């Protein structure tokens, strides 16, 4: 993977970003724009935007240590949640909709209407995006020629290093 030179401060310091600024990475058919990560927050949290068009669900997975949020800024997503303790639900979230994914919850999402998601996670989660995503300087939804589909083996290898635990064979429902 090509290393991206971060536009974000290396240590906690006040800063501003315009809409298209941040560290941009393409993963699958979506653009992930990191706006704050572990170094800026002293290990407290990461925050990022995801831009994409309707497509396939991300592979079902869970995080043993990471909490994750989904706030739909524009468009709509389908979010699947399974805490493996009786809560198993899917919902379409439209602009203004919010979903919370505690650690150890199997989840997946699919963009169903072109849009933008804002996510906040436990610190360090964005390291997975950096490890697996393809750096880009281009803002906005990637064109098909720019899609980046990592191999399942590479995703699993990097996932094991970054608290992204894929669940092979897990079937999503409607």
C-alpha cells in the first residue's frame, strides 16, 4: 500500500478542515475521509465521513474493543445489527438517522441512496482504513475505475491487526 502523507496534525492541536479536506482513502466503492484520529485526540476517538452510491453491503464483522456510530448526513443506508444476545435488527436510516454499534456486535451496512455518513469510533479504528484503503487526493464518490477491492485474505489479515473481525458465512437478512 502507498503511504499517505497525513493532512492532520501529528499531535493534539486546534485545527479546521473544509468539506473536502482530511485524509482520503478509497475502500470498495466508497470514499473514507478521516477528519480526526488517535494522534489528534490523545487516543480518545476517531471521526470520519463515508461517501458512496448504492452498492453491496460491507462484509459482516464485529469489533472486540471498538464502538462505532453511523450518522446519515445525506442519502440512506441499511444497517444490520446483531448483538448475539437477542437483539437482531436491520433498519433503513435516512438523512438524520443514527445507529450505535457497541463492541462485539456483528454488523454490516449498505448504502441504499447516494449519500454521506459521519462516523465516530473508539480510537485506532481508522488504522484499518489506512492499512486496507487506497490513498487518493480526489474528493467525492469514487468512479468505478477508482474502486479498490482488497482481497478477502488481505482484509482478514489486516482486520486481525486492527480489531475488525470478519464473520465468514454470516447471512444478512431483510
